[in-house]
C-alpha cells in the first residue's frame, strides 16, 4: 500500500482550527494533519495531510472546506516513499523549552544541558490523541508558571492535575516537588492510557496516594472518590476550557485549603474576566496572569475565617464523555 500526501496553504487561525477539529470521525482512511508555519510575518501556514492510500477527492475537499477554501482548486496528492508515519507526524512538533522544561518527541533528542535541581528537565511526549505536548500556549504557559513558582520557593505536598491529557503538567509538578502526592485525572479514558504510557517512558512512578508517586484516574472534573479523599490540595492545576473551568470553581474551592494555589488555563483573553469572577465568588484571588491570546491564571485561596459552610458540588466539569477534558 502506497503512502500519499497533499499540502494546503492557509493562515494560523485556520491551521489551528483544522488540526483541532474531528473532520473524519472513525473513518479508517482518515489522514494525519500537520500544521507548519511557513512565514510568521505573512501569517503563512501549511497543512500537510498524510494518507495511507491515494485520497478521495471528497476527503481533500473536506479539508479545503474546513480551511475556508472549499470552492478553490484542490492540491494534488503525491505518492511518497513509505515512512514511519507516527515519526512523520511528529516532525511538525519541534522541541519546546518552557522555563527549565525541554519537551521533545521521539523524532528529536533530549537537551544535553545540565539536568540538576536548577537545570534542564527533559520530557519525551509523543504527539497523540491526548492534548498536552507543550506546543500549545496553554500548556507552555502552565509550565512557565510552575517553574517560576518553584524558583521563588513554593513547596507543595499534595497536587491535583484536573484534565491531565498527556500527563505533562503532572509530570512537571512531580519533577519540581518529588516528595509530593500527585493525582491526575481526565474525563477521557484514552488520555489516561496515554498518560500512563508517557509516565513509564519518562520514569514517573505511579502509585496510590503515596509521596513521590502519581495516581491516574478517569474522572469528570473532581468527581472521582480518590480526589475527594486526597483533599485538601495545596496546588491544583486545570488546563481545560473556560466553560468547565467556571463550572468547576465550587469543586476546586471544596478541595482547596487556605493558601492553596491554583493554575488555570484553556481560556482565551475574552473569557478571562468571566473565569476570574467565578473564582472570586469562591474565595480565590488572582496573584499572577501570564498574558497573551491564551492567558494563564495563577490564583490563591484566601483565608476563610469563622465557621465554614460545606460547599455542595457534584465535582462535575459539565462535559459529556467524549468531549475531551484536556486542552
């Protein structure tokens, strides 16, 4: 069976949208779509579609329509030499350095810079069906904030990563605070399988509520019993979407202690005020914002004086199964 490819020219917004979209559902002939920036200043991007067989015109047209060019001339598909398509798809993901974290796929070598308490921390995270390879601004921003917290002396003993995706942010917390208990959850079972594979590849020890080890659970928000039993957490990380973040504000307040730190991402700038207000209503104050198109918020739970009324919450993010909980 021959391998084929076709390239589409587009702009950044369309490239990001089409690579995030589920254009082909369960179609066994669905291509791998890789976005590549050709010229930053001209907003010139290329989408390369890799196929296992000669693509049908309808399949090419579907990609073109998703890019807003359904009526234009379709690119010509070319047969290419058989290759390792997983490695090929990863060639569109160059290594990322965020703070001291160096994130690479199997197509690239780890950084050879010193890897000590203040040096580079390497993670091998392959491109997969779970989000969180470090290439999106949300994940990269969270890594920067985690790194900055640790450099400024923050120390955490009990960490929850809600919507873990590939597991990368939980792995980063484990490397920065190796004695912490860490629990990482995702609404999508496939993401938890991916996170477990990535943990093994990066020598992250898995366990059940033990210091220095990480537990992975499938959960809608904080609804898993293990998350409740492990509370309160002194660090909560959630890189998901604005709607679920707002829905989870009372649930996060319920599992946080006074002074607990919270990192939120997955929102766009226009959603920041709504997310901030939702958390202010439950006692969280913003202490830092990493600005940009995809801002990242660092918040702290204020001291709650007097008798505390138990917060009643289902712990649900309000997402149906299959609506992936990780950005």
